[in-house]
């Protein structure tokens, strides 16, 4: 006899089908007022489609942990992107060479989604296997409260789209995975971006043909990775139906010319990923302070370049912990 698990509803959670709308994932937020700690369930109704419907270009900064996500959200970004490159660098200290596992990415996504109140899109590489693996990955992402994903057509193990030696699977092997992702998210606002790396592996004509096939299959957005000129980006835009949302990827010192989010939107690219700028800047800052500490044994010369300790604690919400601690002591 199959085991049956008792259905439980937390206080304040919506009943019935509404509870299954993963894109509006409820989350527990502690009341900051005096009195007993209250659980307040808030619904994050904003989806990626909602943000795109405003007509404003959507910039997606790369984040890799709860702290980077908090900082990006505090800076005013309306949505965030969990970057595979950044995750591989920070979690493993290794290049984006297909070394991250599904478990590691889902763990990072869960921590990031729990830390911020803006939509989070997750880079899931090739989906970690076949269509069934994609199905499970999407299910798990929805449980974390993620708002969407990027799914690409590289051969596994994949590598960063701006590295050499990429290969792509046949279209007939990728499309079932894309259909699995779209089917799994059916009835929700979970946003699926279909990415092709065929520009480097098979040429621009093949990349454009795949982009059209992805759009025809129903992808919410299409992403042709690493075009090598503005002219190529113009051709991609002209070759894909006007109603199709296009994604641009701005990797510093990468294959694609760097342009502003506004310029890209004018050129027909409604979503712009800024995946590694924050990581590259952070690594330079860490390199500088570690070098100073190793050389002088003190951070005094770097004080004016540091975030004040009090500001760091404010960012982390320390005061709310003191408040609850004192309340619990009676």
C-alpha cells in the first residue's frame, strides 16, 4: 500500500490550488514590531512576465549567494540572475566547465530566493540530463520560489558561453527538454528562457534557426549566446518574430560587444544579463585587501575603502536579532 503523506497547511497560507502557484511562493517574514514574534505570510505576485510587460528593459545582475543577492536587490534591481559562472567560481574555485551539480545549484537557488523579495532566475545549464531530469529540476526550482530559468543546448558537460570548445546537441535532442520545462511550469508564471550556443559551435545561421525553433516551441524568451558583433545581434533580432523576447549577455572582455541596457533595449533585446561584473569587481577588492594584510599586517590603509562594520550588520539585519533575543528573555 503506497504511503500517504498528510497534507498540512501553515497558518496564513492560502488554501487549495493557490498554494501550488510556485511563482507566488509564500515565505515567512518575522514581524519587527514589539510583542510576540508573528509570522506574516506575504505573496510575491510579481513575475518576470509582469516586469517585462511594463515596457522597461529588464537588467539581471549576476549573484551567487545570499549576500550578493541582498546587495543587488538593495541597489534597486527588479530581478536577479543566479550565474553558473559565479557559482562555479565561488563555490568550487573552478571555471564554469560543467562541474556544478544539480544539487549544488538548487541549494544556492534556495538560499538566494529566501534572502530577497525580488524574482530570481536560475541558470540550470543543460538541465542535468534528459527531459526527465529537466522536469525534476523545474519542479525543485519552483519549490524554492525561483521565478524562472535559463536552459541551454550545449553538450554536457557544458562550459561558459564565452569560452572555447563548445559543442551543441542536435535540435531534436534539445526540444524535448524545452517542452518538458514548459510542460512542468504549466499554469504558473515560471519563466523559461531557451538558450542556444550554436553561434560558436555551428555558425550564426544555425543559431538563428534554433532561436526560431525555440520561439515556435513556446519559450518565454530566446537567448543566442555570444554573438560577436552588433551586426550579428541586429540580424538575430530581425530573424526572430518581433513578439519574441530576446536576451543579451554582457560579459566583460567576452565575445559580445558591451552595450548599455538601454541601448540593448532600443535594439530589441528586452532582457540583459550582467552575469560577472560584480564577481570580477569583488575578486579585485579581495585581492587588494588580502595583499595589503599580507604585506603590512594591518588594514589601516584600506579603512576608507571598507564598508563600516555597523553598516554591514545593518545589511544583515542584526538589530532584529537583538530585538527578538530580548523579547524571548522576557
